C-alpha cells in the first residue's frame, strides 16, 4: 500500500466562516476524520468536550505538540483539525513549515463573519440543525472592534502566506460560498489524498442568518459610512508575536490641520490624548484622521512637513492594571471571553465566571491582579495557548513594531503629559493648547489600595524588557 501524501491536515478558518459545515462534509469521506477545534482555548475538539486521545485540558496546555502526535498515531484514516488565529500559537509554529501536514484555508467575507458572530453571541445559538429553531437578533456594528479584528486576521493570513512560500508549499483555498459545491469538495478530497467522493455537501447544518445585512444591523447606514475608512486589504499586515509586532498603522491618529501624529499604545493613555487633540483648533475628536492606510499616512506626512509623532507611555504596573480592570475582570468583552476563561480554568486566575459583585473585596482584587501578572510572564514568552494581545504586550515590542513604518519623535511618560503635550504642540506652531486631562483607570478599587512588593515583583518579571529599555522605575504610590 502506497504511503499517504500527508500525515494529517489542518483547516485554517475563523469563527462563523462555515468551518463546522465543511468539517461535516469532510467527515462523510470514509478515510477522513476531522476532530474539530482541537486547540480551542475553552474545549477540546467540540463544545463541552475536555478529553481527546488521552489528553485533558491541562496536558494539552503543557504539551500541545504531543496531542498532535497522538492524534496522528491513533486516528484511522487521515486526521485533521480546525485552527483559528487565536488558538495555540505553538501549534502554528510546529505545523506551518511541515509539508506532511496538509493546509486547507477557508475564508469568508469578514464583515459577514463579524455580523454572524455578533448575532450568535446575542442569541446563544452557534449551530442550527433545524430551521424552525432559528433565533433572530439585530446587532450594533462597532467600527473600532471590526477594524481591530480585520487587522488581526490580515496579519495571521499574511503569516500563513509567507510560511507556505518560504517552505515551498501550497494550500487548498476554499471560500465560504464554495463549501456547498460537491465538485469543490471532491477537489479537496483529491488534494487530501482521499479515495472517497461525495454526492452533495452535508445536510446536517443549516445556514443561521440568511438575508441582507441591512436586516441584521441596527446602525446599518453608520456601518456603511464607517467602512469607507477601514483598511479592507490588510495593507499593514505583518508578523504577530512577541517580541516583534506589526506597525498597526490603522491605529495611528493624525490631526487634520496641525502637524501632530499620535501613535497610541493599547492599555496606555489614549482617550485623554484624543480629547486633547480634538480641542486643538476646535476641530473635535470626530474630525481626527483615523484608520489611515500606509498610502494615506505617507500623504499626510508630505502635507505636514516638520510634523511631530508621539506615543504616551504608561508604567507597566498601571498599564497591566488598566488592562486587567477593562478586559479581564468584567465578563462583557467578547474579544477577551476565551482568554479570560483559559486564565481562570488553566492558570487559576481567582476571578468568578461572571463579573465580580458588590461583595468583591480588596484582598480578592489584589490576589487576582497578582495572578494575572504572573500569567503574563509565560504568555509574553510564548509559553501559553493564549494570544499575546496588544492590551498587554510589552510597550517596547509595540514600539518596535511601529518602527517598521516610523519611530515616534517623542515618548512621553503619562505623568508628564500635562506639560509635554502642549510643548509638543508649540513645536508645530500651535500657540495655545489646554493641558490634557488625566485618565482614570476603570474599576471600583484603586491601584494604590492593592499595590505591594509582590505585585511590583510580578510586574518586573513579566515586563523586564519595558523596565530595562524604557527606564521605568518602581511604581510610585500616590
């Protein structure tokens, strides 16, 4: 018997791209066995399953590649699994250069995927097998949330493309619109080396949200207007890993008339700076130029000779606390839902499943924040399955990514904003500017109330690079 062309296959997809549907069709082939989202942060393979091939969630966390080996060894036929951009990055590093792992790349219009995911979150319905049970909802489009998602997906797709190119591999590309086409499915079967063929696509799952976007989005007209400024083609795509990050040009903010260019660091002061920029010339925040493409950024630079670009730094302890209070402690941030769950279940982050109630104490807040800081060290070292989000990536790494496009003229400490920002404005000819207002970290418990030496040590261990290269001292309690 001839040796198979591949040992396994990976289906690169994203949420709400039809990957469940495609998996069901592939599993109709007698010699194909797709095991689902084997590296989903919150389950193993499929919803509510937490053991597979002798691996539980804890063992998978410590030995993700071992699970892949076990899957290959124990599967009858060609094994496969689905992998999304926010699944375990260590697995991507293992499989991407391996020509014995077949790559299938499923794509869908990202706007349709975004709307579908928001509806599924609102209704709680992620799979539909009978149309009579379909639930409906209208969602509110959030342009910043969508632009951030587009940036992450574009960078991941660029990483896959380059990984295949430099190793001389090819992938089977399939669109959402094609997953119901038996001819395309049989072409995929042939690519994988299957001897089977299908007469039709799976009939098990039903499309959940048919109809026009205008019927699904409450602020449809606002969405259409906002999308004119979104970098749809991923012009700023670049590798996504610590210590190197992408430049994230769409996040830059330029003043329409004054030569000021703000390069925000997520988790550091941002809203106060935008309010301050909007007051210059009385233009208002809405007039600031955002979501620029690289071409538009270059044109703005040419139109504003002598401009000044700047970022505002926040002390690592305060920045991590801001991220913790905004994205990890609450339970209403969809983009952080999986990461929050993994931190709780796999890394023993002592926070409740839902947002803490009024009986949440200072000592509980201190213990939870310290545990979050202790999680960040292995995460930033690439030793966990949780993505390194820009909200907690080191500021040095983010600045290094920005340097691929430009280096800020000024790095301003948050404590110096009141004097440094007006001085920067005067350097570009703006005579009088108000002092920016201080930003308040959300949450009922101030950082000063929980800070101690253990928290400082955990922050230094996690952010040693920031302390060293950006010169941060110990946190100064006020």
